[in-house]
């Protein structure tokens, strides 16, 4: 199972919006709504930001949102803040009790 | 509050075995599926294994299948990862993570802090 494809890096100024794409296939992202997004700061464990494509866990700021079209899922951060600077990973169920993560995207706040 | 604490990591020679543990608290462990995910130094996240709440179904990634086995003891609120025939490319921080509730395909939600496994001669 190959990793889902994410851009290596995205950047934006405080207050701007950025979108991270996560491209898979019709066997993973395109086939299921079990797509999640994780934020990881250096040296820390990942934190769930979005689950089931577009659901936000309690405590996650509303500026984080998710969507999916075909084989590509997306995470949008609206109103970028300094603390959003981190690595972001998508994850999708791939059938037959298997899962696949994205390659990861570094978000830089300029 | 969900708490997951991994242990058992360390330095091991290629070809040897290691068993990781994940002690869970703050939620009804026996009702949730669990994942193992690893992260090689400076690299991205890689899914390793999953087990359902009662071990009815479990699976490992292609890269570890036949060498790693996931299991659990619900009476002890503990998840395990038995790793055999370790290779240098298994070097990574290993995280246990609780599955989101409900669906078969649920992805991880809460994560432990991880335990480092280094495979080197």
C-alpha cells in the first residue's frame, strides 16, 4: 500500500487560509468516508483534527475543516495562526482491515 | 481522560525480538479497537497494525506481516505488539492509538507518547 500523496509543504501569513490535499485511489480515499487528519508538532504525538472526512472533535478550533471529492481529501485552515505551524498527515481506511497514511505536509506560518 | 502509555522499546540487534506494551486508562478499553502506528526518525507516519476490541479481526501492514503480531489483554487494559526478526528499517517511534468508536474502518483518535525502537548491531 503506497502512502497517500500530500504536498511536501504549504505556507501562509497569519489570518490567511491554506489547504492541504491528500490524494489516494478508488480503493482508499475514494471508497470510504473514514478519512482523518492529524497535526503533529516536533517531538510530540499526533493529534486528531478531523475525522470521517469533515467532523471536528471537541476542542479543535472551528478554523479547521475537511472535505473530499473523488480520490482527494482536503484539510483547510482558515485564519492561520502561529500555533498551526506543524506537520499534518491524512489517514484513510483502505479496506480489509488496512489503513494508509499520507506522506505529510509541513505548514509554515510566515 | 484517555491515557495511553507505551513501554518496551530499546536497542536490539537485527534478527532479535521485542515486545511492546501499551497500558490504557480513562476509557473502557475492552470496548475499543486499537492501532499501532510507527514513525521512523525524520519520516512520516506509517500504519502498522490494528485489532478489534475482542481480537475477532486483526491485521498488520504488508511491511511487517509475518514478523509482527498484535494482541491484547482486556483484563489488564493492555495492548501488545510482538516484533520478531527485527530489521534496521523497523527503527522508529512506535505509537499505540485508540480507534474512533463504532465503525470497522475507524481511524485512530487518541495517541500515546510513543516508545523508541532502535534496531542496530
